[in-house]
C-alpha cells in the first residue's frame, strides 16, 4: 500500500508542469542594444521598485522604470516548463507543441 501511494505521488509530481512568466520589451533607443543591456536594466529596476514576480501582473511602477531606461513593455507570455527525469534538464515546448527542447539555462 505504501508503495502504491509513493508511486502515485511521484507520478503526480512529475506530471505537473511549472510555469514561468516571460516578459517582452522593445528597445526604444536609436542605438541597438542586446539582451545583456535588457538584463542590466531589469536588475536596476528590480533594485528600485522590486522584482517582477511570476504569476503576478507586471506592476505599473516596474513598467515605468523600464520605460525610463529605454524599454517599452510589450506583454507577458506564460511558458510551461518541466524537468526531464532522465537528464535533469529543464524543458519547454517548441513548434507549437510538436516538439520540445531541454537545456540547463
């Protein structure tokens, strides 16, 4: 009986997918900037107004802070992820759900 409960618990835990919010910003400045500039400005705004938390809408204060750094908020996409039990890597869907990719990002 204990084994059956343990197996059921492991299957349920493995089947549940985690969700991550991915916010998208557009560069408003004339010069081109990459992801490292976006991450640096995001870290600055994290310190000034608090972190942008998963599962909570992006605050107006955070959007204003990013706008002051030259970034326009475009929206947030929820990305479902899971951990591959064989490799321990974090995976997510690609190609509209017809495939997946795993990495240790």
